[in-house]
C-alpha cells in the first residue's frame, strides 16, 4: 500500500512540475486556442465526454449490482443460518453435547436444532415438492429473518405437538390456503425395506414472504420436534443451525468448528450453500465491467485521433519551437500534457457523475418512471420493486486508475509523432 501511495505521489509531483513548465503552458495554450481544424476540437470534446460517460456508467452499474448482491445476501441470510453442522448420514447423534461444544467457540452467537424433511404436497391430485424445516420458534428472536418475514398469522403458532406449519406466500396463493386451513403432505417413513410414503395432515399457522421465490414457493417451517416425528425419528435432529456475531467470519468459523469441535461432522457456511447465486453475480459484474470498459477504450482512441489532428495542424508551430531550442522530449511533453488534461478532466467528471448517480439512483429511477409512465421493476414480477445501490470505494479507485492508465497510454503515440516533426521541412512546406 505504501509503495502504491509513493508511486502515485511521485507521479503527481512529476505532473505538477510538468504543468508549471514551459511545456505545460504551451499545452494549455494549444488546448484553449481556436484551431483551424474544427473537427479536431470536436473530437477532443467528444473524447472528454466519452471518458466521463464510461467512468460514470461503470461506477453506477457496479454500484447497482453491489446493491443487488447485498439485498440478495440479506434476504437469503434472513431465512438461512450463517452455517450448519450436520452428519454425513443425515442424523446428528448426541446433538446436545455437540451444541455445547459449538457454543463454546468464540464468535458463535447461537446454535439451534433443525430437522430437514422432504415431502410432496397433495394439490388437487398433483404432487408438489416441498422442503419442510423443523426449527425452534422460541429461539427465533424478534430480529430473526423468519419471524420478520411472517405477514399473516404468527410464528408462535408453531408449538410442539400441534403439527402446525408456516408456508411461503407463493405456495399459499397457488394452493389457496390461509391460516387455519389444512395441507396434505406425503412424507417418506423409514422401514426395514427402505422408505414408505405416508400421508400427513398439517395445519397452516402462518404465511411468510421472504422475498426469495425459491423459499416462498416450496419451503415450510414447523416445530423441530414435530418435524422429527414426521420423519419417523422422534427427538433426533438433522443438524444445528448456527448464527455468528460477524456474518463475513462464517467461512473461517465454519472451518474451525469442522476441524476442532465437530469431529467427523460437516460444517457448511452460507457462502458455500449459496455459491451459485454469488458466482452468477460475480460473472455478471465482470462481464458488465468489460463491456462498459469498451466505452473508455473508444474514448481513448478518440484522444489519439484528436491529438494526431492537433499535431498535423501545429507542425509549423512545432518547428518554430524546435528552432527556439525546445527539445524533442519537450515536444513530447507538450502533447502528453494536453492529452493528459483531457483524460483527467474526463475521469474526474466521470467519478463525480458516477458517485452522484449511484447515490441517488432510486430517486433518478423514480423520476424516469414518473416521466415515462411505466415501472422498471414491477413488484408482481421482480423480487425487489426498487433498484438498490451500494458504492464500493475500492471499485471506484480501481475504475479511476484503470481509466487514467488507458487514457494516458493513448497520448503516447501522438506525442512521439510530434517529436518526429522535422523543423526544416515543416518550415519549408508549412
């Protein structure tokens, strides 16, 4: 980090000295001067705008995708645990002792028993797959994601022995169910010859809306003791649901629990359980960054074109400067500074515009919807009705540095070409 800061400071000092030099004053004069080639001036302006738009688009799009990722993570963690501890055979023996050992690990907030039951809901003769998870409602606090997602009924209705369940909103709509109705579910029962499905009748006690269609259409919750009875293994649990003090410490804590505490058991954290979701988002962010970087690349080529036109337009002036004693390197610096000014102005404008747009994207989208009379993300189609945004300072720095490098490299060829202008020939034919 110190090396990077030192390098940036040294580069800034060099540019500052160049700015105050004769070459810097000439570059500023050329930039402000009315050129004979109007097209070159237009291309310079277009280059500045292109760099700014590219940086603005990159910052805004990545911030929006960061917001979607954070929203998805919050919704998933609202319904899931930070990690789970389970046995390879699907049954956690002596789970009370395992729970005590896990709770002794620093950073572990809670460990509650869970029982996973796979079943099939009987809907007008059609079978719909369902995943029932037994939980302990008493250990689901007021800030629990499951408790907060309940919008009809109460999670407290899931009492041991009542055979009461909470189902997702989409499933309740599809089946036309509400609290007090009964749902028929086929659950496999263990036998000596394998498993035999048994029809179970459960009462709807609550309906939840997690915002994740996968849960709202095929998941249900009930008391863990009722789930164990449904599975045919009374008082046996599938695993432990863990919550940590720090969400992002889950991978490290899960590895520690697996290696040091839960001997022979498997500890899976939320990043592994939802790897496909976040891998898809990372791929989308990478592709969007590459695509939008092309905008900056096009602007960089425009910088090359505009500087080449300026060099062609100023060949006579370059020759006069050379005869007055300006070195070839001095000529290079004149046009290098000119291109650098265009690039830095574009990048600065892009950063300011990107941060402003990313910070107010919800307001901007609401205004667009109001002006054009349509909804970009209707709530009945998408999980989220508003576009979230989360600015990542590290990403902004990387975008700014990358844009500056691309545009700086674009000034090298025109600058070197200006240094190759022969004074005698330019004055003879100028």
